[in-house]
C-alpha cells in the first residue's frame, strides 16, 4: 500500500507540537484546530498522479488552490503540502472562512489595534501575522465576503497587512493554500467572487476527484480506517467479508472519504463478529433514508400532533430550531453539509445559528440537554407516547418533502 506513513509523516509529526501550540494559544478564535493524522492513502492511478503533482508543487512557495467536493481530503492535502515545504517547521494556520461572521473576519485575518472597535480591549495579531513564515490554509474561500476579498487581494499583492484601526503596514511572509468546494469560475461569473483574486489564488491548482472516480482508493482507505479505528476501539483483528468489499466498491460515496471513514467507524461499533458484513453499514445512503423517512411519516405526524395539543408558545420556531440544531449536530457542525442536508442556503443557516447562539462555539451541545427545555419537550413527547420518533427521520422527512 502506498501509504505515506514513512518519513513524510515522521517529519510532519515533528512539527505538530509547534503547530498545536500556536493553535492552543488562540483557542478562543474561531479557527479550525484540526490536528488530524496525515497518513495519506493514494492507490488509484488518478490519486498517484495527484500525489506526484502535490510533491512537485509543495516545495515551491506558490499559492495553491485546492478544489474538491466535501470530504475529498482538501485539508489533509493542504497539511501535506505544508509538511513537504520549506516552511514545515513554522506554523500551519487553518481558517474556515465560512465559519466567521462578516464583522469579525477582518480582525481575525489581519488583527486589530486596542480600541479600534467596541470590545477591542487589547490589540491582537491576526492570522497572517501568526502564520508568518508558515502557511495559511483558507478553507471555503468562496465564502469570503466581497469587501474582504478586495482587502485580501491587497495583502497578497503588497505582502503586508494593516491591522484594523491602524495605518502602519506590517510585512508578512505567508504561503496561502486556499480550498473551495464551490466552482469559483461560476462564482466569478455570478459576480460573487473577484476575478483578480481568483487569478491570484489559482497559481497552482489541485483538483481532488470524488471517491467514486478513484475507486482504486476505496479498499486501501477502508483497510486504513479499519486499522486506525480497530486499534482505537480495541477490537482485535477485524476483517471485511467478501460481500462487504463488493458493497463498498459499488457504493458511490457522496460524502467521499469522510463518509467512508465514518461508515467504517460506525460499523466497527455495531459489528458483533470479527467480520464486517454489509448489514453492519448503513450504506444505501440517501435512498434508504428516504424510504425510512416515508415509513416513519406517521410517527412524525403523531409527535407533532401531540405537540400541537400542548400549544407551546411559538410552535413553528420551536420545530424549526430543533430541526436546525439537530441537523447541525448530525453533520458534526459542518455548515456546508448542514445547509446541503436541509436544502437551505448557507447564509440562511448562519443567520439561524447566530440566533440560536450556535456560531463560534466549538463543542457540540447535546440536543436533549436539560437546559434546553424546548427541544427536550419535543423528544419527550415522542418518548412518553412510545412513538418511534427520531431526529434522523425528522430530517429525512424534511428533505424528502422538499424534493
Ligand atoms: N488520502 C487520504 N488518506 C487517508 N485519509 C484521508 C485522505 N484524504 C482524506 N482523508 C481523511 O478523510 C477525512 C476528510 O478529509 P478532509 O477534512 O481533509 O476533507 P475536506 O475536503 O477538507 O472536507 P470538507 O469539504 O468537508 O471540509 C479526514 O478524516 C481525513 O483524515
Ligand atoms: Mg475541510
């Protein structure tokens, strides 16, 4: 197997403490603190070619644009580029542009001076300064507000930042690795993204294929995750039955590598023997969920009817908030996936999450926590009446009713 669990990984481990330190010092910021392992699996010919491209690009200082569907490994590749570059001893900062509110993002990126706005009690350096001499990963860059795109372009051109509330430029030396899962060419055509910034980013482009187009990676990745999660869960040696291999190979993996990883993890948790069987995976994905949703429509309606009888205040808001909170937790607080699951725009989602105080928090809140009476109420009604009600069904119902 062509896993890069060799010296590249060893060298990346060497830099991890430093990277971690930089991140931990600033946990209050809304920064992706991912410190995931960087074991890369590239078996399919498409992926091998891609790996060669990454190895060619990495040592240069060129700005990189990584394009790929959700879960295809954009962040992992960005970390790998940093680990193979001359900047590997310096900070790798990862910033999710979609997770920051519009009025915070400028100060997050460029820093601010004391007193420059209400609440700026001290001056603070931005992520460009923190990542000086290192790399800055700008994830979901297509979500940058237009006004900020102009400022970012200036920073990239001048190689200096000006903090909010200051006039003094600070020189910086940062390698930008940007990622997007939206088509930036279309975004430029729709005037949502500046063409000049697009050209700045698009110096070296890495296109990550969806997993369904590099099926030679499926089994090596499955074994890779089986090993990692098997060890973590203390499962002993667990194998895939032949029919499971066929099932995994034939599946389309709309959520790509992340979906495969989660599927293996989940299967290990429920598997009663040393062989993972097809039925240990919940794979037929959306189509099965929709079937289940149809079957449980009655239970959902019953639960809602019970709720109506209780006449709680603001019933519609209660149901809407419950759906959004549940979907957000279900999608592990990934805004893109949540918006896609609910079939609403990310702006609408962000607005709602802001209303519920769910933006800029890092840890999942348990939906049925005692403090959240309103959500708990909905669950309780279902449980009290022994209705087989679950939120996954609620979500699937919600989606299928829109189709
Ligand atoms: N080539 C690979 N080898 C092994 N694991 C991988 C590989 N690519 C991705 N992964 C794993 O798959 C998961 C998803 O990867 P990552 O977060 O980098 O994807 P992404 O494209 O940034 O996703 P999103 O668009 O949702 O942010 C991670 O747990 C990562 O470790
Ligand atoms: Mg990502």
